[in-house]
């Protein structure tokens, strides 16, 4: 990977959305919403307090997460579309 996020930013790979509904209907690409679920690829070191003390990240590489619909900035790294977002944009970690 040629990209390392700084501070409290996280690099995320979206999880592919379902191709069919529960009833078996195929969803066309034009009707699909981008999934708000992903896997953390890389993390920065964390934010800093005013005193300079490091606040550790609550997530780490490999965590499966949920994030807001409009969270992050889309970037392309090594031909792969990824998202970079602040840790505060993450809603939770899936187990």
C-alpha cells in the first residue's frame, strides 16, 4: 500500500452490496446505494490533545465498520477505490 493516513484518519475499503433482494429480485446497478459498511485498511497514529499527548485510535486495520452515508472522501490508490475519513465519522465496529 502506497498510502498511510495521518493523525485520526482511516483508510476504508467498501464492502460490496447485495446483488439480490431477500425475495430474489436482482437489483440493477443504477438502483443500488453505496454501502455504508467497510473494512479498515490502514489507520493514522491518532489525534493529539492540546498538551501534545496522543489519543489512540479506537479502530485498527482489519476491523469491519459502519459509517455515515456521506462520510469520507473517495480516492483511488493503486487502481482501487477507497475512502479516507476521520475516525469520528465511524459509527461503530461490527463483530
